[in-house]
C-alpha cells in the first residue's frame, strides 16, 4: 500500500506541476513568498495607470468640467519622464550609498515622488476646475507639478523594480518572473478600476480627495512591503563614486557595442507603436461602426487584458524551453497583423464576433511581443548594466506607445472630419475611414517590425545559457 501511495504521490506532484502557472518562476534564491511580495510594486504601478488614464480622465472632464484639451495635456505630462528611464536604470546600476544598496534607494525615491504628487493632486484638480479665487495659471501649474511627480515616481519604481527582480532571479527563471510581474500589473489595473468605480459611484469633491490620497498611502505601503529585505547590502557599494566609474553616455555606448542594440530597440519601438496606436480607438470603433452598447464596448477591455495574460503565459512557456526571444517577438507581430485585419474586416462585414476575436488577438500578440522583447533585453544585457538595459527598453516602450496613441487619435479625428466633409471622395465618406486608416497603419508598422526583427532571430538573441530539458515550464513543467 505504501508503494502505491508513494507512486500516486509522485504522479500527482508531476501533474500538479504541469498545471500550476509559473511553478518555475521560483527558485531557491527567489521563493514564491519573496517573488509575490516583490511584485507588489507592479500593483501600485497598475493602480497609478488606471487612476491617470481612466478614472481622472472621466472625473476631470465630466464632474469637474475641465476642458478636454487641458485634460489631455495634463495626462500627457508623465510621458515627459519616459525617455529618462534609461538614465534612471543606469543610476541604479552604479549607485553607492552608506547602506550598500543600489536599487532600494531609487524605488523609495520613486515612491516618495508618487506620494507627493498624489497628495497634492485632488486639491490641484479642484482648483483647476475653477472652484477657487486663485488665478488660472496657479491652478495649471499646481496640477502640472502633481502629474509630473506621479509620472516621475511611476517610471522610477517600475524601471528599478524590474532591475531588482532581474538581479534576484536566476537566468532560467527570468521569463517566468517577467510573466508574473506583468500579470500582477494587469491585476492591479483590474482591481483598481473596480475599486475606483465603487468608491466614486457617488461623486463629491471630498470623496475625490479621500480616494486619491488613499492611493497615495497605498503606494507607500505596497512599495515598502515590496522592497523589504529584498536587496542584500553590499559593503563594496558603501564608498563614494570613483574617478574610474563610467558616465551615462559611455555606459550606453558600451551597451550598444555589446550587440545589435540599435536594431533590437528599433524593432521594439515599431512593435509597441503598432500595437498601441489603437488604444483609444477600439471602443469608439465598436460603438460607432458596429453599434455596440457601452457595456459591450467596455467588455473589450477585459478581452484585451485576457489576451495579454495569455500572451505572457505563452511567452513564459516557450522562453523557459529555451526558445529565441526575438522569434517570439516576430510571432507576436504576426498575431497583431492578423488581429488588426480581423478588426477591419469585422467593420466591413458588420460582424461583432469577429471584432471580439480580433480584440482578443490584439492583446495576445501585444502580450507576447512585450514579454519577448523585455526578456531578450534581460538575457543579453551585461551583468553590470541590467538596470540601464531595462531602462532603455522601458523608455522606448513608453515613448513609442505614448506617441503612437496621440498620433492615432489625431489621424482618426482629421481623416474622419475630412471624410464627413466629402473631401476624400464618395468611397471614403463613411465614419469608418479614420479608424481604418489607423488600423492599416498599425498593420504596416508590424510588417516593418518583422523586417527589423528578422536578422535578430539568427542567433543574436539566444539566451546566454539554455535551460536543460525538463527545467522549463513545460518540462518540469507548468502552465
């Protein structure tokens, strides 16, 4: 009987490992308890993303009656710090402190910046709405400072947090760690969106102050728990900067010389722009072209998030088997091309299920592309330049996506206006013209991405050490 029980236990352990998501994300150096605690910084970043792009966007325009142009300008301010992620990552690679830490001081600095911006933001927004005796410039300046602080803090925390996770995780488990952190970001966005919806269902200025300052407190608490006892103290880093330490530009040139980084980052920029241009257009397209209700178009957010989660899981599975990250990025681009083609065709056919499938595939392709490009940067970065490499990737991702979103909205508005006036001819006079041009441009960008990624697939993006058979997600196996 004992033999049977032992055999059944072995079988169950093996099957359970197959079914448990990200079982190989953990290691002796980074157990589950420590990884999940570390991932709390992604929860706070997801909360900030929803607050800025979703909740405050609606509240400022509808409840506070702030002009839409001014709202768009304020929400775009955090993008100013996106290119600085490379510098932030570099500084965290080379920082020396009396406590012997590199990453933790920057995570805490970013958390303080987030807290400061959120603490003053509700009052700045109320003043911006006109409920004040102060001159308009004072309201605009205070709101701009609040949004800049939140943007600077969010970019700092996310860049250095990813670098810390890379420091702690063995190379073979890094793809799974990336997937876990990405899913925690999605989880933070979903939970925050639901929570904000409930708390602000009955809007008042006092409730707005309570919610935003509650987010400020939650940011400090989550990030403090996330970094507690994560980074070991290194006595070699308690001294001041040395004369021989390289500067940022020298380190960046060294990084570029270590491999085809120009091509790798250019491919990432094209791909992220290709996937992001439709971010503010997908729901209006469903409502205006396919006649979907508000509830139905809101469900598209869930489809995109679900597709992204599937992309992260699939990417973790294949990368842990030793797959080439650049090849997976190409697969993600191909998925995006087919997805946008389905979205275009759904409008022509007026077939809603095809539109829903296309939305799901956009998330799937985008998740796979993001996971693959981030993992490729983690794997090929020199050990002493991980923060710089991840910062450069983050700067490219955030800047390309932000510019693409803005461009997509402008192109849609301009072309739709010309189409309604009949300036583009009778064949292009419908309301779908602006949307279709944007989707076609995204397909073109993803084709260019494939052309740029192609040479990288031939061995230059392979991992430094291939996991042994059975050590990945499928072999040991999970997901």
